[in-house]
């Protein structure tokens, strides 16, 4: 089983990132390591221009889409900004929707 952890922020020094790090450690500890693969998708590694333009052929978006497709479970943690989730996460999820 593979689990993909996604932080809805590009900054690695946030409570969201800290929460995902702790969750990833717990998953690795509690689940059988041989049967569970925990991966992390970093929004900061995605091309902002490709996200904005919906360039699904861009290598960073292709890799992110592949990670989301292969994962059996997605865990998304995001800050709430003005009652909604972050813009980078919206663009990522919408790019997956267009697929």
C-alpha cells in the first residue's frame, strides 16, 4: 500500500509540514514497513507557471499526477486561508481534475 502526504503550502516550516512529518513517522511505525510506502509531495517542487497554466505535460506536474494516481491513500493537510485551502493546492487538484 502506498500513502501520499501532501502539504497545502510551499513553506516547509509550517504546522502543516510538522503535522505531516509526524503522521508519516507514525504510519511507518504502526504499519508494516514492507507493505506500506509513504511518500511526500512538496508543492515547492512544482513549477508555479505550469500550475497556473495547467501545463499537464510539464515534468513536475506529470510526476505529481503519477504520485497521486499510484497512491492508495492521499493525506492532505492545508492551512485555511479566508475560509478556503491554499491556491497552490487548488491549482494542483484542478490539474488532476482536468486529466
